[in-house]
């Protein structure tokens, strides 16, 4: 063995695509925040930590985009860590939305949509874990 975790051999194409789309949208949001393409307005920007969209973009990258990227890669490869990563990533997505709403105090269509996506990731991961008998996450 060359130090790499062995793949389970079962590619999870749907999960890979879903996680990839979440990652792509999170990277786009992060770039939009950091470079000013997504103007939140002065009131919402003032509610961000340190009133910094750049910090918000960085946090979005670390908390949502990067884990979603890893999940997409592992799911595409059929890595044995995929199902647990799906649960963790889903929880991170939901947590991001909850914290975001606490800061910006404005609801958009994207909030319930991404809570649903996060819940779908958790469901997909837990369902597969239960099938394989390794349900403790």
C-alpha cells in the first residue's frame, strides 16, 4: 500500500455531481463576495463579522467549498470515506446557512434550497452507512 486510503470501488456519481455543484456555487459566491461582484448592500455588509465580505468569502471557501470539493472527489473515485464525508459536508452546509442567517438577518430563496441540499447530503451519506453497517458517524 502506498499510503493512500483504499477506494471502495463503488463510484457515487450522483453524489459527486451534487457535491461538485455545491462546491462550484460556493467558490462562485466566495469570489463574488471577495471581489465585490456580489453586493450585499451596506446594511447587510455591516452585519458581517468585521463588516468584511472578504472574510465572508474566505469562510465560505473553508467551510463549504473545500469540504464539498473533497466530497465530490471521493464520491467520484468511490473512496471508502465518501459516506461519512457526505454527512459531515451536509451538516457544514446546513450550519453555514444557519450562521449566515444569524448574521445577515435576511432570507432568500437560496437559504431553504441549500438547507435541503445539505439535508440531502446527510441523508445520502447516512443511508449508505446504514446499508454497509457502519452507521456511527
